[in-house]
């Protein structure tokens, strides 16, 4: 932290999408500087290009070489790219993919060096970022490797809804094979712990979805519920994790059942993210739970089709910054109240009076 303000590192994502637009729109409001110090890992040249395309004249970055040089009263920029970088709005290019990875890599390095406190990642193109250095289906998998965590959980967060997924960026055809009792149980453990540690929920109540239509109809439409999901729920209960289900996913939101739970564990990506984005597209945030550092990102993608047009909403990106800071404070408080529990004494250990 710098003078009690949280230092927010921001990787600039795909330079041909809406990343710079939502970053600049979020940081233009100086009120954000009241509680955090933004540090963008990006390119002054690319930022200038986007400012011109968007006709933004009343904003500029403070250029620095290291996050520990950040000006607490400005939005700061660490230049990661050379001046040969080329912006092609609305296009997926190898240069944009390389630029995405360079920014992400340097931001993670600063995170590990404790020069920034949290990481907010702008959207990448999962195809053009692929290289010898980045062979992952997305941010989540890369950041899990860079963390000391063995496993993580993609958790979509809005004001009234939290949805995690057991299987992330894999083909639908591989979902059943990727599911097992221990995998679901691990995700429930991470979800339960993050609700307590990062969201200050005292006794989390978690809904678990089935995999098949109607949650299998007692084996009529699939056996994964009986063979895998229910045993995982039972084991979770043995660990004092309050998990209920499996619930059919189709009617869960229309009936407002989701309002009765602190979080939901879906079995695969679209089962969880489709309803989440329908209900909270502009305000939803992606949080990677289970890591030893804090990472959030907006709930949307690169949106090439509106890049450079000034149409992008910054709400999700702004909320990603807010959420990262909230979690940082909650986690710090949790660590402080749990790190030094009262020492246990046996009566025989105490001095006689």
C-alpha cells in the first residue's frame, strides 16, 4: 500500500478492443483516487491513440517506470511496449496478443514483488494471446499457475449474485469426464472459504446445480447427479460446508431461488455464466477465488465490434476495481483476526497460585 491506499495494478488486455476505453472512463473520475492508486501496465502510445479515437482531451496518465513510483493523485502508466506497436481497432492481430501477454506478465511480476496490492485484468482475446509463453484457455488458468494455489475457482460476482463453475474453459463434450467427487468438493471448499474470508459471510449457504436437465430426474436423464454430485455434497456437509442440491438449473433463476443463497456452484461455464450475464452483464465482475493474490476483471470481453466508438460501458470495469479493493480490505481484516488466536493452555501448564 502507498499511504494507506490500495495500489491497483491493471493489465491493459487487447489493445484493439474496448480495454483502453473502459480503463480511461473508469479512471477519469478522480473520486476513484480517494481509495486506490491505479497503475496501468500498458503503452503511452496506445493510450494516446485511444484517447484521440474517443476524443478524450481532459485525461492523461502519469508515466512511471515502477509501481513504487506511483503518484497517489494520478492514474499512473508503466510503459511495457516499444513504439512499434500498432493499433488496429476491432481486429484480432498477433501484435495485440503479444501486447496482452507482456502487460499481464509484468503486472503479475509486480504483484509477486508486492509493488501492487491487487490485479485487475482488462479483457484479452484468448486466441491471439496464445504463444510459447502463454498456452492457457484464459486468464484464470494462467494466474492459477502463477499463484501458489493448486486450484482456483472462477467466481462471477454482482451485487446480489455469485456463481462459480466446476469446469471452466473446456469443450462441453469434455465436461462429464472432467467431473468427479473430489473436484466438486474442492470447488465447494474454495467457494465456502472465499465467502467467509473475502466477502465476510459468516455461515455461507451454497446451492449446487445438477449437470443434466431436471438434475437427472433421479437417474432417468443421466446418472452424474447420483454418482458424483450428491456424494460430493454429502462430503461437503461432513466438513461443515452448508451445500444444498443438486438443483435443476433451468428454473432456478426464474423462481428467484438464487436470492436464498450466498452463492451457486454450476457444473460448467455456460450453465453459470449465461444466466449471470443475463442478470448482471453491465455490473458483473469475474473474481478468481482461491489464489494467494487478488484478481478481478470485468464480466465482458474485447467487444471488437464497438472498439473506438465511445459506446462501451465502464460499469463492469469500475466495479472490478471496487471489488478488488473491497476484497483486499476484507482479506486483510480476516488475516488479522485469525492469525493470532488465543494460546490454548492446559490446566497443568499453568503456575499454581
